[in-house]
């Protein structure tokens, strides 16, 4: 991701959240989708490696928010 807004309140750090989707296994079932949860907090750079996630057929969606002295920004557009 990249820091796109230049303001008087530069980001102090970023937080990364993830949501996972487990594909349906039966004909009449729906995908199982988790709630959003923190995977990394207080990231100080615009790049991060996420290592501690389950890989058992799950699809992950990630989003990032900047944290400044004024609070949290809106979360970024999600990515898979």
C-alpha cells in the first residue's frame, strides 16, 4: 500500500486487518466468512509480511488503516 494523503497529521503507524472466506463444501451451503480482525498492529512501514495465517483452503481479504495523532483513517479498499 502507499500513503496517499499528505496532511499535518502524518501516520504514526498502520494497522492491518484480515477477513477469511472458507469456500462452501456442499451444494446447498454458503461460503463461511469471518469477521474482520487485526493481523498486524503498529506497522511503521508501507510493506508487511503476514506469516501467521491458516492456509487450509481459506481466501483472505486484507485492509489497512493509518493511525495518526487524530485517530484512525478510513480503511483502504480491500485486496485478496
